[in-house]
């Protein structure tokens, strides 16, 4: 969610509006560019994501930020332009790997 706040700030969305969609699964934010923030932590299968309509966001012009994308990895990789992986390397340290797909 912290990373999503950074992206939001870059497209003119107030960072205080960006919260974790853990329980709602999806939050939509309007700025210079629409940003859709998904949190799939509570989704267990691809079918659940599909039934919830979460895959439809990939057919928009929005920036789509997906936390816990493992459940829909094939869809993410088919539609993504950039993949960001955040690794915990210490209590207050992260390593961020950004790859063009």
C-alpha cells in the first residue's frame, strides 16, 4: 500500500485517500490518471477473482496496482507493462526490483 501511495502521488491523487483494499478487494482513485488498487490477499483462487469481477479492471486505461498477484499471475503478466517485486531484507529495509515485461 505504501508503494501504491507513491504511484498515486505521481498521478495527482491525495495519498491520504489511498488505503489498503484488503476487505473491499478493490479501490478506485481518480487523479490525472485513474488508479485501481487491488488487494488479493483474501482471494484464494482465480475463479474467485473472476467471479468478483476483479479481472475486468485490466480492460481499462487505468493504472492497476495489484497486491498479492499470485492468484491471477497469468492475467497480470499478459496485461502488465511493469512488474514490481518488493523483498523484505531487514526490519526497516526493502529491495525493490522493477522489470519491464
